[in-house]
């Protein structure tokens, strides 16, 4: 079992790191007491592969004794855990600013210790864990996309690349708008195969309909610009850390024009290497 211990400074972004690891199929538990870790690890191992990638977030609230943590981690290694420590930190000024902006209370703030002193004290307490860490990430000025790339590089086979899962859907406007759309395009300006007797009962999955739709200059021009737009947008979505993109293309009934365009766009993006889920919501209506 691969087990990552996420530790570090309060306000540095441990929860965000855990969320990214969850997207990488890690089972994550936040703020687990050190004394419970060995038993939890045993339970995970007993599932025989169901929980083979686990991340435990532990912070200053659960660390009464740093020596106890190191002893516990050694015991977990002995029972078969492939264990690593990931330490998350940020510059002093950045953490202080984050706490002031969110109005949260730092766990070490007391009547006799203000925020800045609490941040400094926590850094001193956690210094031994930082020294033992297998990886350290400084989140100062780090965007979500950059954080994801660092985590993917370390925990996803040595690559910084992360997939953007793209779902492309056709729909008919007369059946209602798809509420899940990130991007929505209206292709009702294209000539409608519905009014061609030999095409009416076919769909955009049939070659005669697709050939008809793309026989018009406006259809071909739209599709070329749509591909250019996707080529422009996708790298920026990836840079900002987006994992899922839903593109919806609609015509009147969702059987002909939108289906043909969705099929063509799916083929184009598949050729670029993106995971594509293609769905035609209203094709049977």
C-alpha cells in the first residue's frame, strides 16, 4: 500500500493538496490522530488492494509529540506500508495574509500569542518533520494548475501531464438547455437536414447527414473556428487546474446538425490525445 503523510504549516494548503490527490484516486483522510494511523493502515491493507493509495493529513492539532509520529510511521513501514512524507509550507507573510483574509483562527493563537507568533512557533515545532520529509512543496504564489503538475510529477508515474477529461454532448434546444455545460454552442444557423425527405429519419451519426451538414461553407467555417477555439482554450484550462470540461452543442431537435458536429469534434480532439466522452442526449427523441 502506498501511503502519503501530508503534513506542514496551517494555512499552507494541505487540504488543497489532499483534494488533488483524491482526483488521482488516493483515499484521503484529514486530521487523523497519530495513535489511530497504524490501525487504519492495517484495515486498508486487509482490503487487499481496495485502498492501495492512501493519503493522511496530519497537522499541529494532532501532533502532541513529534517523536510519537516518527515511531508510528516506522511501525507502519514494518507492516508493509510504502510510506512517504509530503511537507507543505509557504512564506511567513503569505500564511499570515491568508489567515487575515479568511478570518480563520490559527490553531496556536492564544490569549498570549498573536497570529504572527503562532505561525513562527508552528514552523519551529514542525521543523523535524520538514527535515524528514521526502518532498517539500512551497505554495507561495503557486496556482492550482502548478500545484497539480508538481503532484502529478511525483505521484503519477513521473509525468507532469494530467488529463483534461472532456465530455462533448449534443442536445436539442426544444428539449431544454443542459445545465452541466461549461461551453455551449448553437448550430441552428446551419441548413437543417430535417427538411430533406431522405435525411429526415436519419441522424447525425449517418454519413449522408454528416456529408449534408458539412457541404455548406458556414458549417465548415464554424467547425474550423471551433477547433481553433478548443486548441486555444484547452491549454489554459489545464494551466488553471481544470480536470473536467463539458462542451454542449445544440440544434433544434438534437438529432442531426448538433450530432454531426459533436462527432466531428470528438474525432478531432481524440486525434489530439484527449480522453473524450461523447454523448447524444436527444438523438432518440
